[in-house]
C-alpha cells in the first residue's frame, strides 16, 4: 500500500478518535493503575520481508468467542442475597456444567472441516482453583488448572490433523474469589485471554507479536464496598504470508458500558499504525452497524444501559474502527444471521436466535471471497444437542482488495454446520504461565502484557448488573497512566 493510502488511514483514524474522546472523556478515573501506553512487541524469527507493492496474499481466518459457559457478572447480580462465596460457587458449577472440554472438542470438529490459516480467539478462559487464601481478588494465587480452553482446543485440533500454535496471547481480567462448592471452601481463579493462533503445519511465518491491555476498564462492584477491574485488550502479530507482511489483531471490547467500549476502540485504532497493511482486526466488538442499545427493567421501568442515543452523531466502537477499516463481511453475513447470543445453558430452544452481529472481521487492503458462520447450529455433545459457544464464529477467505471490488462489498455467505458427536473423553489440560509474560508451551513467542454477552465476560448480564448496582456511583472506567 502506498504512502497516500497510509496517510488516508491515519487521517480517518485521527478524526474518529478525536470525536470518541469528546464522547467518552467524562468516564475516566485517574490513578488506579498503570499500563504501557503502547503495545509491547516481541520479534520472532522466520518472518518474510515486507512487500513492496505486490498484491496482498490470500489468507483464511476465523474469529471465535469461546464462551465461558456461565454468566461471569452474576457475582455482582443486584437483589441477590447470596454471599459472594455462594455466587462464585454457583458460577463455577455453571462453567463445569457447560462441559468446556467437550465444547472445545466439538468446536475443533467444526474448524477442522475447513481449517483456517489463522485463528483469532476471545474469551479464552483459564479456570483454576486452590485452597482459601484470603487474598485480594486482584492478587490471585490459585494454581490448580481445572479448565484451560486453549490447551484443550489445541489438543483437539492436533488430534484431527490440524495442529495450531499460539503466536500472541494477552491476559485480560485475572481475578480470584472465595467460593463455597459442595460444602467446602475454596478459591476460584478466572483468567480471560485473547489469542492468535496459526497453523503449525502451514506457510504463515511470524515476524513480530504484540499484546496490550487497554487503558480503560470496567469497575465492577462485588459487594462489601469492594470492586474489581474487568481488564480487556488485544493480541496482535505481524505475519509473513507469501511475500507480504500482514497485520492481524484479536480483541474483545467491553460490553457493559458504551463509553468504555468507545475508548477502547479509539485506543485500538491509534495502535493500528504500529501494524503493516494489509491489516485484519477480528473479534467480539460488542457493537455493530445496527446494534440496538440493550435494555433492562429496573423497578418496572425500561432503561437503557448507557448506550448512546440512536440519533447521536458521536461514533461508536464499530464506527471508530470502520472509519479506517472495511467490514469485509458487510451485509453478506447479515443475510445468514447474526453471531450473538445463545442462552446461558447453551442448550436449545433459543427463541431469540442470534439477533446481533457483533463478531467481526475488519480489514484494510483485503476483501472477503467467502464468509461462513461457525457453530451457529447446535451439535451433539455427549449425546445432547448444544451450542459450542454463546457466539457463532465467523470464517472468511481473504484476498487482495481491488479498485473495482471495495473491501466493504458483500461476500457470499454460508452457514455450514451439521450435528457432530464430540465424544466424552476429556482432553488433557496444560498449565499456563500468566502475568507479564505468556508462553505458548512450545517455545513460540506470544508477546507480553502488563496486567468479560450472556453467558461469559459480557452484553446483557453486564447491563443488568451495572444498572442494579448503581452504575453512576459504583462502576465506571479506569484510566491508567504510563509511569515511565
């Protein structure tokens, strides 16, 4: 891409970001933590040279929110007299009942039919438990792995002959709570991650990686005057595809408050200049071209959840990012259905279907040749029909954008699903290092980070929890400062 096109991208971003700051600046609260102001990047060997004007390469990519399997924000449910340990125990039991290992194996069945070059994953949960320690929720130490969604999915894909390796992982919220489970007292640790994976047997090289935690986060009240921060961020990489360098980012933006989500999108848009073009941003944006503001009933009155008015001229998260990137799915996927959200049980029936398209593939310099949803239909898991996640995934075949075919042009859209039996054997779990550095387990660089939709870390549950708790006083955004 030439300098004129790059400059146009930067100008469009700058205008969107300035407007977003005006819209969301009142939500910031200073002095509650620090994070690097720019993404932390690491280099990786084996990358190809950046292209010098050659056509962008063909690349297949799928984005998927894996779904925690329970409503994380139920721990802050208003009007619930249960203690925090009881609520967390119920949450843990809900995750366990969703059978994460079986769901990840069923998802591997679907992905292995047409395995993409790159997987962009969100809500890549790591659930651990340990003895009651009495530590602060934001000072976790439980180390016994119960469910590692990433390890299970990778193992299942390898068993199906399509091995993947992580190239970038960002640790988002990493919180530990006391829980009462089966009459015993334990600590439960919930870690949320974004991840980028590439085919281990493919031709995609890794040139550099990045992981970053956003400077704005949701402050969630958990009772007793205590709050926790729901951190979010992104995992990114520069990939060598043929003779070109392609930037790819996986992200999951805030669901509970539009102002925070907007600020996160603005920060991401600014960071995109660190990546090459062609560029792909994939993930759960909790926003879309026609998303209605969620509503909740509070004392018999229907109220909005802090979303911008429909007639507001201020850009939302989707608008900020599509000011410089094209929605390569466009109306194509809308014709086939949305991507969010299934009921918390992940079991039929689902009267609402998937009414929202909030999981996206946005690109610069690339267009979609084909689009399909992944996991939109229930599959057989241990003899029972379930969905693999509360979100449907989006898989695309990307190729160079041309003047006579804009990247926003609708691609052919299909939904390719059929019932499958995921079996019942539990996939082996692997431990994971968390904190300021992440490790893929195979020596691959995964970047570093300085550090949650119904069910999971996110949409309707966040709205209800925040409204009931008094969002003006008890929840808001945290703005970190770079102390370097």
